[in-house]
C-alpha cells in the first residue's frame, strides 16, 4: 500500500497509522520526524533544512520532497509506505505525484480520517497531561491515574489555540482533499467512532 494520510490535528490519524504499522509493518514516514532526524544527523538536506528553520522560514517543498524520495530508496519501503504530514497543500501533492511517478510508485489512496471540528475541539480541550509522568488523560481525572501527579492543560490544547490550528488546517488542506477526490484517490473514513471500528473500516477501504 502506498498511501497518504490526511486528517485534522486530533482526528486520530496517528492512532490509525500506528495500527497499520503494527499489523502490516508498512513504514510510517512522518516528514516532521524525518526533518528533525536529518537536521540532527547533519545530512546535506538536513543542513539545508536547518538554514531555513534557523531563519524562521518554512522549509521549502523541494527539500521535503528530497527527504521523502531519499527515504523511499530504503528497502523497507518496497512493500509500501504511509506518508504522514506531507503533502499539506495541493501544490505539494502535485509535486509529490511527479516524484512518485518517476519512481514508478504511484499512490494507491489518500486516506482521510474525517471528524467534525466541534468533536475534535471537545476531544482536545478536555485533554490533560500529568506534570510528573507525561500521561495523557482527560479533564475527568482529578489526579494522574498512573502516578497521582498533578494534571494540567497544555497551552496548545486551549480552545483558542485548537480553533486556530483547525482553521489553518482547513485553509490549506481543503483544496488538497479536493485534489485527491479529483484523482479518484480519496478514501474518507468517519473517524468519530471507536478506534477499532474506525480501523476495521480503514482496512476494508484499503482492501486489506
Ligand atoms: Zn503521572
């Protein structure tokens, strides 16, 4: 399976990716993780990326595509890949398609884990984290269920921040969803259900 994962922050696409990786061993290619790793390892692309990041600029598309195509040369991707965090815009999707075309490894699907924004806002704003052990719980936990530590709300889980993140997501990703729908690659799954029910649907939709 060659797939691109799409979904708003908090929709649960990371959870679904983890389940696919566990069951099928398909490499999960997170461009955010790869960028951080390349910068840390000081590879030529990592150095290039770092110069943009140090200047406070966005890392250009071609640098990220370079990282992705490099990663796809590694043998573990022969049976497929799950691309996460890229593309984020339709321009990036077009560029990615061109590269995958050259590698003769076109996408099989763009998988969208779809959850209503109000549901996501409810999920994220009720999230609490333990100050001591990092356990993620909910507003219903008076203290950490693991270590009895103090639970707090992270700044990026407050409602204003969550709404801003969803707004940014909506603006950049809505055209991307249209793009993949136009290519007949979009597979949309209702993510507002139990994790295992969503996963069963994901597998069915991907023909696994
Ligand atoms: Zn704890």
